[in-house]
C-alpha cells in the first residue's frame, strides 16, 4: 500500500518548512526510493512526521575532521537525511585509497540506511552504516525502552551491477510502520520472539558503539572500503534464483 501523500504534495509541504530546493530534492529522492521498495513507513508518510519536528531549514552539516582514513562530521542542526546525503556525495567524490571511518555527530533522522550504502556500493565501495534513534526498544524481559531500533546496513559492490544490500532494524516492526499505522506501538520490541535477546544485544551494542564515537546525541557511523575481491556473483549463483537482500522488488 503506497502512501496517501503524493510526490507533489510532499514537495510543497517540505518547501513550506523553508527547506531549499536541493534539500527538498534529496528528501524526495529518498522517499521515492523507499516507496518503490515497499518501505512505505519510510516514504512520503514521513513528511507529516518531519513537520512535527523542530526543523532548522537553514542548518548545514560541516566536516570538522578530514583525514584520509577518518572523518568527523557535525550535523549542525540539519536533518540527518541531509547530513548523510552530504557525506555520501563527498565520499563518492573523494573515495578512500583503502578504507575510511566516518563519524557523524548530531545526525537524526537518518532514514533508510540501505539507501545510503547502496549508492556507495553502486560506485564500487564496500559500506557498513549504523545510526541511533530515540529509545524505542525495551529489554526482552520488559520495562521502559533502553535502546533505539539502531539499524545496520551493509552493501557489497558487484561486477554484475547488482550490489548486495542488507538493511536490518533491530525491531520486530519499524517506527516508520507505527507512524504509518501499519503496526501498533506495543509491537515495537526486539525481533526474534524467544530469541529476542540476540536482537537486543545487537541494538545495545550498536547504541554504545555510536555513543562512544559520536557522543550523547543521536549519530551515525559509516565504514567504507575499496574491495579486493568480488564475492557477490558467486553468492548469487549459489542462491540459484532466490531473491537476495537488496534485490529490486518483483514487478507486479
């Protein structure tokens, strides 16, 4: 089920927030990709949620440390989508010779993490990205939420032009599903049922990794590297026609 918010309506409402045309175009591209891949909770339905936030339309991220193997960015009050957009563009224009760790402070909301790593993989880079969010997942034994859903996205480039892209949130449902009315708030728990302690452990570990590198506010951590090998075609052949993570959705 697609969002009830149209592309044109989304554009007008984002412009009404005071966002410049390039920022609006970046957000629209992100939402359209989410809609096309069936991630409706991250599509145009997010516009109403963005309207509820204190958006600084004039804020811009800045790169405060720029080394070959390490970068640190400060979101500066800009939407996390736009922070990651700038990081991805800069990484593509100046890829690492071998590998680079990129830490983004004050980076929220970050959207579909698979969207960002896919773009890097399409340009030949291995990419791993995680980001934190407000505390939404309780401990498997119950109680108040302790961690964000803290997704992890991994993208591997391929010579067959079909990158492998895994993007997993640690929740049984996403916060976007709750916002879109596709899930109830009480369903937002670590995934796995009786094995939910595994998802909670990942969520907590990622929470603390990002916190250790990016600070107390929500942030993101990206690792990009130039690959030495091309494992995806052989893995795809082994799958023998099965749909793999990140493959284009089947046409209906």
